[in-house]
């Protein structure tokens, strides 16, 4: 039986779900065990990620202009990144990030591996398969953002405005779900949706996202120490 687009989205998200124990940083945030300085680093790293992803998604939309539902999905992602960029600045300000800190910040290679791979997908990946891989990864990312937003309010007294960047990604987006379903259906209808390729893309996205969080965890454990 040919799978439906919705079924493929659900099963792919399930198969690519990360091990809950793989992320060591978000539990630290949840416990209030992360310094304001490391939160500032998170904001600064996200500046680089958001800017790169916005351009990558816009290019994927351009590459998929012969498949309008796929192009629409990536255009929506690019627009979302632009909105998120504005919200990120409020978070950065709440963390005490000023111009001198911004200029002096050296991006962490482990944090920037994820957007580098998204850029690779923009240049080399199949757009239809990339929809499924990216959408599956966003499911885990949204959960992390929900946890971080709650912890920032609870442990650091951040305002709703300061948490809006994380709230933005944590909140379900029915419109994006609809676009993802339409994009995957277009891939199925075109007969060019390779599930093995989807899982390869998705596995690498998850691995590079894990590197992002691990790199931040190491700022709190510079000698590789263990949590209390």
C-alpha cells in the first residue's frame, strides 16, 4: 500500500526521534544550572544559525520552484527564520549581550555544524526528501525550545518578550504542518521520494544538532566533568 503524506511525516518523525538522553544541555537549563554567560553564548550561536538557515531555506524554495508545494514549505521556513531573528535579539539583550560581546564572539564549530549541513542540503539535497528530514528534526527542536522557555521564566525571571524566540518554535504551527503535508504529497505524486535518503539526511541533521547542544554543555563543563 502506498503510504500517505501524513503517515510518512508521522513515521519519519518517530524513526528519527533522538534518544532523550542524548541532549545534556537542555536538562541543565531545565534545572536552572546554566550560567547567564552560557545563555548569552546560546543567543550568539543562534544568530549565526538563524541567518544561515534563512538563506538555505530560501535557496531550497528557489530550487523547488517546479514543485510549488515544496517551494511553499521552504518559503514559509525562510519567513519564519526572519521573524525568529527579531525575537532572538530580545533574548540576547536579556542575557546581557552587548555590541562588544557580539564582536568578540567566536562561533563554536560544534554549534555551526548543523547550519553548515543545512546549507549543504540547500545546494545538494533533494528538496522533497529534505522536507521530511527537516520537518522531523523540527519536532525535537520544538520540544527543546518549550523546555528552555519554561526554565528561563522559572529560574531566571525572563519576561515573555525575552522568551519569545523559544516560544515561537515551541508553539505548534498548523499552517506549517499543512504545507509539510502538501509538500510530501507532491513528492509522492512525483514518484521521487526516496525514504532511505530521507533517513540519511535526518540522521545527520540529528547528529549535528546534538553537537550544537553538546558544545554549549561543554561551556559549563570545560574539563569534561560530570553533572552533579
